[in-house]
C-alpha cells in the first residue's frame, strides 16, 4: 500500500502548496483525527471516504488494508499534525506496516512554531514527548541539567503538572514558555511565565512548551559525585544505616551501571544507592525495594533534596511481593536481606537478564553474629553463580567492608 501523509497546523483555514492540493484532488480515501477532518473537509473530493484515527489503532489499520477492496483506493491520504515524522503518525505507519510506501508532505511542528514565535534558536533544544508517555525521558533531561527542553504535552502532563514536578525536585531555575493552538490565527497564544506561575495557570489544549534554563547548564556530576553522608535524611538519625559514600561509589562501579538499563536496589533504607545511581546514570530505570514502611518518606525526602525524580519505590517484603510485571533487571544490589539472602537471590535469578550481575556489601565486624560473606558464598555455590574477586576497603575507624559480586 501507499500512504501520502500530509502535515497540517491548527489553522481552521489551511493552506497547502499547489503540489499538495493537486495530490489531494486525486485522492479517494482519506484519514486523520476528528479535528483534522473538520479542518480539511471542504478541500476533499465529494465522493471521498474518511477513516477516523481512533483507538484501537489495529482497527484503523484493518480499514486501511481493506481500502483497495471496499473503495478501490490503493492510496490512503493521512492528515497529521505538524511534521508526521516528528513523534507523528508516519512513524506509526512505519511500525505497523513496515513494507508500506510512504510519502510525507510536512509542515512545521508545534515546538518549531513556538520557537519561531519567540525568535528562539532551537538547534540546541532537547525534545521530550509526554504525549501518552511516562516521565523517564523528561526526568533524564532535568537530571542532566539540559539548558533548553521542548516538551509535547497531553491532558495528563499539563504545563501546571510539569511545573509542579520541577518545583518538587528543585529544578526551579527554568523559564517556561507555553504555546496554545499554534497555527490558529484566532486562538493562538504564547505565554511566558515562571514555574510557580505555571502551577496556577490553566492552558487550553493543544499546547506545548519550552523550558529554558536561566543559569549555565552543567552535568549533574559537577553538582553531585559522591553525596556526603551527612546530607541525607537518615532512618531514626542512625548514621550506620547508610551505605557510606566511598563504598557507595565502588558499589556503583561494581554494578557496571553505564551499560545497564534496569537497576534493582533491594533494601534501600535511606535510598542513598538508588539516588546516587539515578543522578550519575539518568538513563537507568531504578526500582527500589524496602520492607520498612517508615523508609518510604525518607527516600522521597532524599529524592526531592537531591533532585532525583523517577525512582520506582516498592514497600513490603521483597519475598512476598509480586514482581512479575516489573522490568527485568540487569543489575541488582542487595542492601539488606534479613537473614534470607539465598531466598532473595533465588527470586532475583528468576528475572535477572543474561549477563546481569548481583552485588552485595559485607561488613567484617567481630560482634556480628551472622557472617554475611559466608552466607553469600553458600548461596552462590548452591545457585551455581560465578563470583568475582571481592574488593576490601576500610574507611576511617569503621570495620572493613567487602564488595561482593556474582553473575549467572
């Protein structure tokens, strides 16, 4: 099949180049959203057929495939917002029907138009789509202190919600520019405001926004590379209930996080390991587990304190929790096991990706009743895991700590 995908703006009186108008006049089967149909209906041939793009998309593509038989149209003309290859419907066609012949006639996308209205160079802008998508890419841009972020919104991820998330995690050094109904001469509006102002403002749909840092952007490593232990909120103020900073950094190194995708932190307590991993490797999906309910407020406070959004927190007994729907890890840190190390490792191994690794820290203290290194060795032997040579480190007057690592 052949698809001709034509980009349009929100202008109720659209203009197309003569070449595109000639293409439209020859069409029989057209498609697009309901709003697109309202805009282009006067331009379509009288005997044409229209296919609404609605969910489920499988039904829409069934109609496309039946178009030659039902309406003798071997070409489908699709109207899509802006540039159809910019988070647009042409990408969906390529994914659903990879063998299809596609011709694209684009126009400016909404973020380009907003930048044009602001006379703002946008070659250095990081683009993030929150339209029907979760937060990870947006959070990653914040953690990396990107100086200019273009954001595609939806009814859930509104400018007000986005601004509040940025304030909650301390990313307040941005100016927000919001464009509404861009391309519509009657409804178009561009607003410049602070994040605080944005939280109190309702914007009409469709809209998009640009965030511009009012400071020189810098990589998070320049702000935090080994967070001081004293800066964390602690469990009952107990300094021993945190993985010490030098140990924390060596642990992250052992986990090989630059090449990992999903990291599980089992027994997070204050969240120091999860937060350090999130800040240093913002591409990671971090999932943190802890049995003590009081630790939930502590990790949330620390996440906000250090600007580490997006950590997926689970409270409860790891051995009893249903983790079958979670993304499978390729790196796991066991920060606490409550005497059930082998059972935890057995459960982890059901989901650990090939070439994944497990890391644990063992304290060599004479008064500790259970030798965690011995438990580790026994578990690795019973489970058929390959151990790497441990790293032994002593900090100040503290007991020696061994960083233990194994793989399938």
